[in-house]
């Protein structure tokens, strides 16, 4: 007999709560071929725990890596750099320091500590000289421009559009059954000229439109 699914266990729990025993439940679903011993075990679990799907507290393999000590160490190494930007450690470095696998470190961060990973964004270094220069140029720009002048300024930009745009192979995928060599090559190949024709489109925007 195949392993009972979550839905089957919930059906058995509903019938047992209605007063049916193991034999009566098996008679309701004869096509399932449930064994009487399995049904008796599930009924006993419902009577003792009140649920057919919840596991007994403390059952299963005990945790050997996600212990309270390791969780505290991972939390200290991942969160201690919040006030020191640029000094954070990667999950690989944390795993080597604590002595556990990198996968366990990620599981501790997501499941036990409810942390989220964010990508770093590159930014330009702004020192005091750069700040002063930007402030001076902004003040000069405010002196030169008035409300009347800003209404006649055009902001322009342009964009190059290719007739045959390049294909991003990371995002543009072909979904099919079977193996790759069974797929029609016309679905996999994207023909593109080396010097594809293009169109330059420019636009200007001002106060009036």
C-alpha cells in the first residue's frame, strides 16, 4: 500500500471524529485499499494527539547543526556589522568560522532568525571635497536659473532601438518536454545579423509639454 497523503489523513480524521472506526472507514473508501493496521494507528493518533497529521513533540531526528549555540553564533556574525558598513561576512565565511555547512547557515538565517538577503548596490564614493564642489555648483546653478528661464529649458534624451534586438539567454527560455536534442532547432536558434539595423529615437520635454 502506498504512503497515505495529507488529504487522506484529513479524510480519515474527519470520519473518525464522526464516530467511525477503522473498519467503517475502510468500508467508506474501498478503492483506497487502506490496511486495517494503518487505520487503527491513525485513529489512535487522533485519540491521543487530536490530529492525524501532527507529529509527536520531540519525535524525529534531533537537530545536530541548528542548535541554540550555533544559531547564536550565526546571528552574531551576520548581524554584528549593522553599524559597520562593508564589514559583513558571507555565508561561506560564517560557515567556516562556526564549523557547519553553508546550507545550514542559510537555513538558520531564513528559518530561525527570519533574515533576508539583499544584494549590494555600487555607489560612488563622496568625500568632503566632492560634497563642497557639488554644493558650490548647485548654488551657482540656482543663481543663473530663474523661474522664467526654467520654463524654456528643454530636457532631451535619446534611445537606440535595434530591428533585431540581442537575446538575453538567461531569461528567454524554451520550454518543452523530452531532451534538448529532440526540440526543433528553429525554436532554439535565434538568427541575428552582426550589424543589425537600428533606429535612433530622441525626445525633448519642457514646461509646455
